[in-house]
């Protein structure tokens, strides 16, 4: 994947992530921009005040620190990106994007494997505001056209779903949506624009929970909203009207994390696939839910649309009592039990989608676990899981 320099020459992604959004002259020679803590901006003359003339006007609308991060993110998103908004969390990015496109009386189509808080927002606040939501099968592809109504304003995808990992055919969905005048919103947190340029594939608004891979260290809450030329004006207006902004220290940490995104994500990719293949051969595992595996139903789409995979995937265990699953979870030590993902550490949780899926049925043959493969050595992670499976088998066979 290439990026363009100011002189029109292309840069590789790793180089663009390091160099974009940097102005060492403006930064007095320092490599990193200063963390600007500021609200009020002073104007030198009354004429400047009346004209609101100045590079920056108020802290909520941007600072040199936010400008640096936005410039770097635009380089990452690619030439289709007309602007990037910054939000204080991934959920704030999702809710802002949905509020930008929907009003009372409108209809949304949302993938059935969407991030649970996205469903909660649609079923809660948007429903109270008179916005109807219909959930659809993530594998629907161009068949989405049959669900589009005259008042359908947007189709929401997640590539892939962050628990069950179905991979949608975004170009097919985008073609059908655009033919009916609807926008496409994609949650691109899993692959990031480094591995998945969703705006290049017809998506109008791409959001990320930058809490995950952009931050990369499990120490910030952050969200980004990137949009193409058609969608950016309404996104920018909604950000302004809602007063959505991110704190300066979190902006700086997101920018710092972005500089090493390529190095970290390539390692997550390699380790994640190695552990996924190792787990697929385990007798305790019924199946592995990872689009990067050749056996996965979404593999062909992933191979076509993505250049890599992150470290997040799920497994379905063979039928076993809950006590056996708990023994596994309590035995592993390198895999922490905690929500979120995308940091340097490995994580594991049990999950069950059956109580909220509505367009599709979630009925795995056994307990399901979601794993995030961090930056530890894979041999140590395998040994940790080996101990967990030993405890699992001891209880399951008793």
C-alpha cells in the first residue's frame, strides 16, 4: 500500500506513518509536536477578531496537536479521505457518525454481528428519537438491496464482526447502498486502514475505536471518524454541533501509538495466525473463527480486500461444562481476562451472542472464547494455553 508525498512520489505505509503530520520547523526542531492544553485563542487585532481570522480559533475546534494527528490519519486513510474527526472513545465515534446521517423517520441497516454498544445505541437513543433499525445477515452481500427502504439513510458494516468474525462483502454492499442513495458506514477497528482501506472500497464513513490498535498500549480511550468528500461536511457539522473533541494528552498518545502501528500490527498478524493455526489442530477446539485461515467462510473476501489481519479472533470449543471453561480461564496467566483489545498484551474472554442476535442465529456447538494475541513470544503463549487446556481436560473428564 502506497501513500503520496507532497511532490507526488509514493511512500510506503511504514514511512508515511512515521513522517505524516510532522512539522519540525513549527515544533522548534523537536521530533514530536507539543501537547497543547488550551481553550482560549487570542486575536491580535479587532479586525482579526471580527473575521475569526487565525489558524486556530478555539481549543474544542482543534490545536496543533490535533492537527498533527488528523494529518497523519488522513495519510493512513488514503486519497478518498476528506477529513478525520477525533472523539473521546470508539463508541463516541460510532454514535456521532450515526447521528450525522440519521434523523427522526429515517431507517438504518446494521449488520447483525455489530459491536454490542452499537446495537445498544441504535435500540436505545436512536429508537427514542424515531430512527428505525433493521439488522441483517453479515454475509448478505449485494442482497442488502432487498432490505433497503425509501427512507434508508445508511448501511452499517463491521469488517469483520469483533466476536463472531463474519467477513462482509463491502464493495457489493456499497454498490447496492449507493444505487439507492444510502451511505455506508464501516467499523474498521480490526484491520485499521493499514490493512483495510475501506474508503477505497466504497465506504463513505470509516470509524475506528482508536483505543485499540492506534493507541496500542491499553492506556487511552479514543475514536476516529474518517469520511469521504460526500460525507465529510455532515460529519464535520455534527462534530461541531455536538461539541465532540478529545483531550490533548490522549491525542498525543494516539499520535505516538500511530508511529509504531505498522511494526505492532504486522507482529499481531504473524502471531495471531500462528496461534490460530495451532489452535485449529487442538483436540479441544471445534473450530477457529479467523478470516485469515483458508478454512474460514470469509477467507476469500479477506484475501481480496485486506492486506493483513490483526491479533483478534475467536474459537469454539467442543462441548464441555462451564466449570471446565472456568478452569481454563483461571489457569492461563499470560492471557489476561479483560474486555477491549489491541494493546500489547494478550487477552481472553468467554462470549455468547445468542441473546441479542436477531437476523441470524448464533448456536455454536460448544463454548466460545475470544482471544487477542499480543506481542509476547508465541511459544510462551502456546505453553500458557497448554496449561489452560490441561486444566480444562481435567475438569471435563472428571
